[in-house]
C-alpha cells in the first residue's frame, strides 16, 4: 500500500466518525493498526481482505 496521501488515516473523537481512503494496488490479505503509541499493543488492529477487481 502506498502511504502517499493524507487521506490514508483519520483521527476522530470517541463516538464520532471519519472517512479515509485506502488504494490497494493488489489483492490480498492486509493487516492494519492504529499508529497512536500503545494502541497497537492494546489490540487496535484489524485485517482487511482485498479482492481482485473484474477489470
Ligand atoms: Cu488507536
């Protein structure tokens, strides 16, 4: 994944929502995590599956 765009992360207050855009160059399974110190260790992580597009 290319980290060349400020839209790839979002900071939101508790109970609020935000938007971000991730552009994946290939299909696959990718792990993601919060970059705030201690949050990864606290389990603020996840996994996303990117499917190949039909074109
Ligand atoms: Cu966090």
